[in-house]
């Protein structure tokens, strides 16, 4: 409704499948007892972490946000052209800045039957961002879902036309196999007319990549170390943040940035919530994030394997970043169709067998007499 109050236009569901304390314990135990220690990167995003991430996006060295926004500004009309109203579903939406470029175009062309569905683990950030959007766009409806997007999300509506969005090269933060599984799960939710807009950071010289994750103001360092505060708070641990240095480098063989916390002295930490004592040598690291950088070929291979077809690529003039518009592959739809048919045929056969068995006269079968 045109002038519905903002409370009528917003619904927030969840937290639905967000990490339980047991899962957090398991993840940290596994990560800190592995030979290369690691902490899953979704634990960056508490209130402080999300705040710091927004600061990262504004850093001069962090070109990703600027590039993606400039591509979006240039391509928003083309992207929204065929969207006849429906659900805009953004995964890992954070502060929901980038989606505004799409909403602005929709509003100009009075394409107002849009529901925005942000999905994020951070409830507070999701709520704040949603409220801001409601006041900026008086027609917009918002269904916020507080959930972990690496798990099954029950609440995603499927009845309307859908445009899925994953900005910020978040797909690069998944390992190769995890990325395929993640993308396949999205493909399963899509109908042939639905689309998926995927932001990817491309391979470029180390001289550009490394400063983007090693800013001179130390914001990325603070963001990285904050993950230890999360462990300290949730598991009653005593990691000294000053005993670690932020360490980010480009691994050209794997074509990925890696972020670590490197011990600058011998570490002895107590994690009471796990009943665990951790020691680390000076120089030993905890890996906290990877950020894979793509070539066109690698991106194409990942996309095909995940069951998508590329409709269009959008680049900035230097091809530093890209947005890819995807639909689900019809051969994949065929596979699903054939699978369904096979299952149905098996069920029919099984039914027939049961019927035949039921129709047989018991004594005949039981005594083997014909
Ligand atoms: N899309 C925004 C933010 C990217 S940062 C941009 O492009 O600038 C990644 C976002 O994903 C954060 O808001 C974080 O809270 C969220 N996030 C990280 N791991 C997640 C997970 N497993 N499930 C849901 N959201 C997650
Ligand atoms: N996906 C973005 C990237 O890889 C944002 C991001 C995730 C990030 N984790 C980060 C940025 C850690 C800096 C530090 O760049």
C-alpha cells in the first residue's frame, strides 16, 4: 500500500539457523587444534566487527566497494529492465548500501512492487539497514531473515519472481568446494526466469591486492583481531590481542588473499569454555579469512559446475571487479526433471510390485504351489 506505515511494510524473521553455542564451541575447538589453526570467518561479524567492516568499505585502499558500486551504477538499468516486480533476495546484506542502486532504478521506472529480502547473521545490522531502506523507499516492503546462509534457510519465499544477489565478492570467502555447494543450493531455489547477480573480485597485481587488506589506518587489522575478542567473550578465553599481528598476503598459486593472526611472542592461552589450553610458537598463525580472486575462466568453470548459465558480464574499465548475471542452467533443470521422472517410475514399479504381491493368493505363494 502506498502510504502504509513502515511497521506494516517490515517483517523480520529469525534468528532461524544461526550458530548455537555448541556449534561455536565445536568450530573453535576444531579450528584451534588443527595443524594450521583457523577460525571460521562468519564469527567476524558481531556488532563491533560489522561496524569495522563498514569502515573497511570506505578505505582508499579497499577498491572493491567502489568498483562494484560504479559497475552497479552503470548497469542497474540493464539489470532491472526485465524485472517485473518480485523479490530481491540479498545474501550477506550487511548495511544494504549497494542494493540502493537497483532500488533507485526501480523507483524511477515506477517498478514498485518489490519486496527486499536481506539475509544476514547479524540481526542488529540487518534491522538497522532495513529500517533505513523503509524510510528512503516509501513503497518498499522488507522481509528480513536473520540466518546463516551456509545452511538451509527454510524461510526464503519461492512464489514470486526472484533476483538473488551476492555482492562484495563474498563468494571468494568460500573455499572452492564450499562455493560450489553454496551456489548449487541457491540454484535449487530458482525457477527458469529467476536470476542471480554475483559480484566477483578479479585477479590483479599483488601491489593492488595486498594494500587493500593491509590499510595504513589499521582498520583491517582491528577487524581481524576482533575475532579473538569474540572468542574471549563467548568462551571465557584470555587471548591478548596485542600478542598478535595482522598478516595478510596474496598467494598467487592459489589465487587468493589470506588473512591470518600471527603470534608476535610465545602464546599460552586458556579457553575456559572449552576446558582447553592453547600454546603457539612466535610466528605461528591462525587463519581467519581467504578471499579468492577470479580469472574469467575460473569464474566460468565455477559457475558451470554449480549449475548456472551466464547471461551477461558487467565490468569496470580495468576489469578489476565484475558483476555476473546468471540464470540456472536448463540442462540442470532437465537433470532435475529426469530425476523426478526416475523417482516417479521407481515409485510406480514399487507400487505395482506391492499390488501384485497383495493380489496373490496367500496359500499359493506360501506353499509354492502353482
Ligand atoms: N554485502 C555487503 C557486506 C559484505 S560483508 C557488501 O558487499 O558490502 C559480509 C556480510 O555477510 C556481513 O554483513 C556478514 O554479517 C554476513 N555474513 C557473513 N557470514 C555469513 C553467514 N554465514 N550467513 C549469513 N550472513 C553472513
Ligand atoms: N568479501 C570481501 C573480501 O573478500 C569482504 C571481506 C570479507 C573482507 N572478509 C574480509 C575484507 C576481511 C577485509 C578483511 O574482500
